[in-house]
């Protein structure tokens, strides 16, 4: 379920947020103000409330999607000219829409990082 939350945040929520007029103006914005309405467009209320294991605590699908949206924005946002400021504030420096090429470049960077630093095996069961 965590993989779903990550992919949903990365491929649905963040690209949608980056097309909003608030972002395209070049002004700073709080990610939480924009992500909640976008996230609420997709999964149902019941799906938002489903429990998901996050590290050593339990979270909901909605909370996990919001967490991953911010993490992807912070760590992969440079490929999209999205800059993390502080206290949850972000700014889209390019006053243009995010292109398919920028999204593909972000995916290529992620693949290169995964190949260069493969995850540790979970051990034999």
C-alpha cells in the first residue's frame, strides 16, 4: 500500500499541483494548501481512511499520500524547477507549465539513483 501512495503522489498529485494557477504565478505557496484539494479529487473518503504502515507507526492512505507528495517535491522538485523553501513553502521558478520532458527527466534521475544505490535485501525468510 505504501508503494501505491508513493506512486499516486508522484504521478498524479504532484503533476496536478504543478498545473494549478497558484503555482504558475511564481509566488510562494504552502504545499499542504494545494495538495489536500487535489488528493480529495481522487480516492474516496473510505479509501483515505484505510490504514497503512509507515515506518514504525500506522497512518492512513490520505496522510501517506500527503507525506509522499511533500517528499517527492523536496527531493525531485529541482527537475521541475520546484524549489523547497522552508516551513512547507515551495515556489515554482519557471512560470511555464511542467513539460513531459521534465517529468521524464525526473523519472530517469530516479532510475539512475535506484541502480546506483540498490535497496538492501530484506534477508531470507
